[in-house]
C-alpha cells in the first residue's frame, strides 16, 4: 500500500504534513505529490492498495486514519471517500470515478494531468507518463520547424496578453546574437495561483517547455524569473532541474543532439510590476524593476542588450504538450482562435476553491456549474485581478476565450477567477483592486503614478458618502487617460476593474453620492424596529454619519436629521431590524 | 538621415528628423512636453507629448518617424488627455508660484498657461518632504519635483550619478540614495541638474539678499566682478536675443544697483593665463614627467571631481586659483592699497555662470590674511533676478567703463568662458614666454567648438604643444582613461565640467541648450575678433600689477595669493 499525499501549498496549509508523519508511524509508505485541483478538499490522500484502483480521500484528519485504513482493508465505504481512479482492479463499485464527479466532469486536464499524481521532481515518473516526449521530438526537427509547429498550434501567451507564442519566437529567428530564453514565473495577480500549482506539482513540464523553447530560438541559457513569495515552487524547481540535469535532459549535449541548455533560477524581490517584460529584464540585470517604453521590444533588445524571449509558465507547459502530441491534438480543444485549455484559479465567495483546467470557449455559466455556485447567489466573476474586468449575470452565456472577451471589452488576464456574491459591495471591491495598483505602480509615468492614486482617493471619498456627482465624472475621466497614456501594461490596465464595475454597477456608486440620496428617497426613512433590535452595535459601527445612537445591548435609534439613507445599517443588521419606511406625502 | 514623408494634421510633410517630436517641431508645431530636453535622451514619462499616430496614442519624444505615418497633433481626445496628465502633475505640486525662484521661467507654469488648465477638480494627498539646504551651491525641494528624470540623466552624463529614484509609486522621491542630503554625497556642484530642471525642484542657492544687504551697508566697499560668460548670456534672462553682448551696459546697471566698483573677471583670467603659462613652461623645462600633462584648474566643478574621483591626476593639476579667486585676492591687496581702503571693509562679489563657485569661495585655501578672496558668488540667474527686482532695464542704459586700477582685460581673458578658451589664452602667452616674440598667428581654431574631446597639436612658432580640450565630466572621465592607458599623449589638458565651457554652466540662464550655447560661444569669439588687446601678457593693467605687487609669475607673492592646493577626498565620506 502506498499513500500519495497532496503536498502542494494547499495541502501543506491544510495539515497534510502531519498526516504524512502519522502514516509513516503506522508503517505506510507515502509519496509526495502536488495538487489535483480541489484545494477546498485538502488534505487529499490517494491510497493505492496492491493493484486495485486508487481510492481518493478528502478533508482527511489524522484521527480518521485508523478508520480509513480499516475501511481499505475490507473494501468498506468511508464518508471521506471523494472518488476513485480507473488505474487497476475494479473495486468500490458505489464510488464514482474522479472524471465523473461534478468538479471534474467538464474539465480537460491535458496540462495538469500529472499534478497530484507524480512526485513533482521525479524525472523517471515524469518520463513514464509521457514527459520529455516533446523534447525528444523537437531535437529531431529543425529549429524553424519547431517554431512553425508552435505557430500552427495557435498557442497564445497565457500570461494575459494572449500574443501568438510562435510569432514571438519567430521574431528572433534571424537574430544576429544568441538570444536568452526566460520563463516568467512572477505570478503577481491577487487570486492567481495557476502558475504556482504547475511549478509545485509538475515543474518538469515547465522545464521541458523552456528547454524546447531554448532549442527553437537557439538559446544557450534559460532563466526562470520566479517571485520569492513562492518558496515551495522554488525548491521543487531547483530539485527538478538538478534531477533533469543528472538524467541528461539539461546541460551539455542534451540526449546527444548537440544542443546544450542550462537553466538558472532568479528570484524576484516583491514587485508586481516585475511581471512586465521590460521591468523583469531590468530586475534580472540587477537594476530597479521599472519598465521601459517599447520599442525596443525585448525580442530585439532585451536582457543585457541581447534578443530575449519571455514566456509564461503555463505557455511553456503547453509547448511541452504540443511538441509531444502535435499541434493537431492541441487544436482539438478550445476554439479556432483560442485553441487549447486554460487553467483558472477559483477563489472568492464559494466553497469549491482551487484550480480547474477547461477548454477555451466554455461558458461562464458552465464554470459556475463546476464551482457549484447557484445562479441566484452569483453576483459577479472578476477575471484577471487588478488588471482585469467583471463579468456580471448578463454575461453568463459568454464564451470564455480571448476574442469573445475582447468583444465585450473584458480581458482574460492570467486566469484568476474571483467569484463575488451579493454581500460584496462593488465600490469596495473596486477600491481594493485600485489600492493594489497604487501600491504596485513603479512611479515612473505621470498617469499611473498620479492617476491611480487620485482614482483611489475618489473611490474612497465615494465610499465615505462624501462624493458628489462631479466626482464620478472626474473618476471616469482619469480612468480613460490612465488607460490610454500609461507607459506600460500595469498602468494601461489599472483602470480596467473600475471601468467594468462602472459599466455594470454604476447604481452602487450613485447610491452613495451626496445629493443623489435625498432626491431618490426624499420620503423614505430608515427605522430600527425596536422589538427586533438586540443592541449588537453593528449598525452604528458602519454608519458613515454617526447617526445611530444607543448603548450596547440596548435598543438603538437612528437620528433622522443626520441620516443620509445610504442603507449600510440595513445591510449589516444580523437580525434584519432596520426597515426602510416609505411615507405618504402629507397634503 | 534619410528623408521620409509623413502626414501631419492632414498635410504632407517631408522630414529628415529621427524622432517624431522634432519632425513636428520643424513644421512649426511645438508639442507640449515636460520631461523632454533636446540635449538629453527621451524618457517618455510625462505623457504630455502624446500624439495620435494611425489611431494609436504614442509619445512623440521617443517614437521614430516612419514613412507614411498619419499623425494628429491636437485631436480632441489628445488635447483632453494631455490636459488630464497636466492636471495630475499639478495636483501634486505646491501652489507657490508667487514666491518660487522659477516664477516666470518655469516650464510647468508655462504649460499650465498654454494649455489653459486649472487643477481644482483633482485634490488629494500631496507630498510633505523635507527640503535640502545642506549644500552651499545647490538646493533641493522635492515637493516641487515632477519626477521628469532630467536631473538624474544630467548627473549620469557627468559620470557622478548621485541622483536616483528612491522608493516606488506615489511615494517615489528623486534624490540621493537612502534619502541622503547633498552634503553627504560626492556632488561636485556643477549645477547641471539645476540647469535642466523644468521647475524649482533643484536650484542654485540664492544669495541675492545677502549681497543686497552688503551693498546697502554704508561701511562696506562692495566690489563686483563679472565673468566672461555673463556679458554674452544674461540678456537671455531679460528677454533679449541670445548672444547679445551687454558688457558696458552691465557695468552701469551694477553701479545703479549700488555696487561701489565693477571689475572684469577677464582681468583675473589674464592673471591666471600668466601664472599658468609660466607654470606650464616650468614643468616642460624641468621635464616634470609626473606632473605632465598639466591640467587646468580654473573649473571648480572639475577640481571637486578630481579630488573625489580622479586621485591619480591631482598631481597634474595646475596650482593656479581660478580667475575670479585671483582677482578677489588682488582686490583685497593690490586694489585696496591703490584705493587706500581697509581690505577688511571690502566685500568681493563674483557674478558667475557657475554654481560650483559658491562652494569654492568657502574653501579654506581660498583665504589670504584671514580674509576670503571672494565673499559671495551669484549666478547669472540671480543677477537677472536682482535687475528685475529693481526694474533696471539693462539694454536701455548708457555704457560705463570698468573701474581702475584693473579696468582693461584682453580678449584672451574673455575667451575663458568658452571651451578651448583657457588653453588658447595660455598658448598665446606661453608662445611669447617661450620665443620672446608675439606669435605670428594668435588663433587656434582646432581648440574651438562644441566637439566633446578635441585633441590637437598647437604650433607655437616652432615649438609643438599637444593639447586636449574636454568639456563635460563624463567625457573627462573617458579622456583620462585614455591618458592612463597611454592611448592619448598630450602636454596640456583643459577641462570644463559643463558642456560648452562656462557659457553652459550650472548658473546660466534657463533654458540652456546646445543651440543657445553655440550662440553664446559665437559672441565670445566675435569679441576676440574685434579686440585690439588679444594677449594677457600685453595687458598694461596686468603688467602694472606684477610690477607693483606680484613681482613676476611664479614668485613667492604670486604663490601666496594666486595659487592653491588640493586634497584627496573620499566619495563615500565627503
């Protein structure tokens, strides 16, 4: 019997290391694996007894272990069984296969199929499951042919811009100097952890992709620029690189092809802006991570003045797949202009957090199904973090791919999906996204440095109910200038969340403006229902005008003269004791 | 540069300029900009120079001209977004125009006027940073900074690089690393930063009040001297054509301001020429290989730079003080005796195109007999502000002569203001000292002009002298590397810290660009062309000074009053 312990960051955070120790005490062999995607169910332990099908247990606690082992001995059901895998002698007939459970039914795990299955840094396991097929195929082809194959696959950069990867590689085809090949692992979007998952669970797929890319563009040196806030990923990468080199998949004369390639790991130092190509290059050169205007593009003049190709982690994983199974296979998934699959990370107001891998073109509605979010609880899905945009109920039937999103002025971003329900104040959310951009702006150009700060101040002013209708106009004005005239991608997309929230939820802003309330609700008053009030004081805490009086545990009262009818007390009252009373006009 | 055809606002235009902003300027449209400076590399951060190129908004300062580009320079969207960016800059800029040193020649102020912008719709947090008054020459006011990077680039060009971005985002401050103050850095006070700043974030230290106080003190005899560069430059700050020569009218103006006597620093330059030519010939005669090539020492920016960063070349420096220092020393001795004035009551004020001299006159070595050689240094800009404050219209005044006993200067002394001028003046006198006769040809064209490093062989009627002329400290660094490696072998090097020489100095009128420096330079050489007295040794006032007081060049008295010494300084422990 061997137990595969989910030991990506999610599993470790849930306490899987203790479970591993406990299993060792009981004499059970364990294997470290990554994350299968259902992070909300960690710790996830998969037991392989002899040659029977693997049984997957979820939300395991140390105290469950004796019962679990007993159950496995006799093939008895256990309440913590999640599913089983079709990888051996059939048993547990009542348990579903993992592909058939709700969370996985609509997923297409072609990139992440090894995540949570193999030991992340084990080259032999990687090769046995089809790894390094891509590299073996590539080195038999001419470099131009590899570039052509990737171009044919239609692969688009997964970092957010969605630029054709093959085209980017072709820019250095006739480079006069040897180019550098860089992997951008500086995943900085709040809510995005797709790259982290791949690097912690199947780093070799990225390493292989980087090697293939290096081969195609005639590079000798590969660099992985990874944020220092991912120590586990760094560790697993280092380990994987060491093992790959030992087995001859990196270093001099790889697989006797004449192609030599080494990978160096460089850590970031805590700046979101260093995910931008020119800032990343500056950081690699030891300079402060501030972007430069483009042109010159990195493919012409990049790291140390040499041509440089920078690709995202997930893009490189796709490259391994394309060169292993062919561009035709890759194109079987997704759409014509957005082929392949995308890994999305789910977080926010939902139980089923984790990552999913779905084909492009899937509808937003279907993602809600996977995430088990009911439509009437759904308010908005925010795609792409602080550079992204909101998809409200109206867009439930929107296909998720680069071009469909562009047509509604939205962006895919890097793939972070934050789900929000009706408890979420959209103005507050806009403030959070803007505050991130303010703190991460490098400060070079006027619109981003000054504009994001002023937008944040205006949003905060509106949240304090101090805002006037002119402020909304100024806000929109600044937003469009920042979008149009900023020097780099950070500034150019800093206004996106605000612009899309204003598009679909303007009412939430207007409701908070001064003057707007009295016009709309002149004859309405908020009143506290005395019999219901528990005196918990929550309402007076949120009242921006300090219009609610009352001692703790005594009935509270609203001072109607001060009340601006913003409605926050009513929203927060846990016993629904605040009522909006409409009055008849006295004749 | 090949000629390309572009379409600007619907009109076909042929241009050979590389950058869009220059091509558009050629046809008579000046696209607004703040971080752009014709002498510096484009940085593209103010986002005011945006234009619409084929439907896309780009910054014109760093966009290259391409054949067939369709450009709109002032569509409604462009104007709107330029205004918004300007408003954003103004929202973080103190409302202090009326008391600001750059009132009237501030680029931000000018743009606000031109683009008809009021900032009131954007109000929020502003910076509250400490100003830096630690340096004797340069003042920093980070609250006014618009983060255009020009000072950083200017200091980088000088290979000194003490200014940089600190922090990130809204909290960014441009200044010395680790929030340090200027006096804790190896700043050489060349003032190139202040010369390029579009606002008043980094400026010269203003001492007009102290000077006017001294002028109005009846117990003090205040002598003012004007540098060669001033006469061809100050007109620009007063609305006159670049290159207007105002020498004699300036004398009248200064007398009107209340100065007791007005002297010409060019006479000090004549003194410097005598001493330095003598020193040069001595080193050649005695084959003092270690102290050759002789490097000029009249530029305090260069002296500071050498003491901090080029310790190996301190022994090559001439021991001569700079012209205004020599004249100052002479004023408090020779002049005082001739005029029967107690030197303790004499205040010497130098009007210089230079910020480094404010620092120089405080040096311990620049004192004789317990008195400073020069008490105050004012820049060209400060002179202009004094004239404006008192309403004196220089161009409308009568002409006056400088005061005796040192009223005449040779035009060789005036040439000190331009790069190559010091060497040329020294060679004219050295030629006489070596051959005993006046040189057949006094002009040395190969030493003149804006080329960064000029290496030439001067023929002093048979005696060949190899000369290197360099202006700009970055280029000086490059030249000295070549001297060290043996790649370049010369006998005499003239170093100016500022581009174009003193006429491009840190205290000069703003704006100063290569174009304007050239006009000032042309005016200086025109003075030389039209002058009758063209060599320092022929100057009768200088001859008198030696006869009556100094005895001869290189004498003990000359060494006491007109020569100095240098120190090695640690840039990390200034």
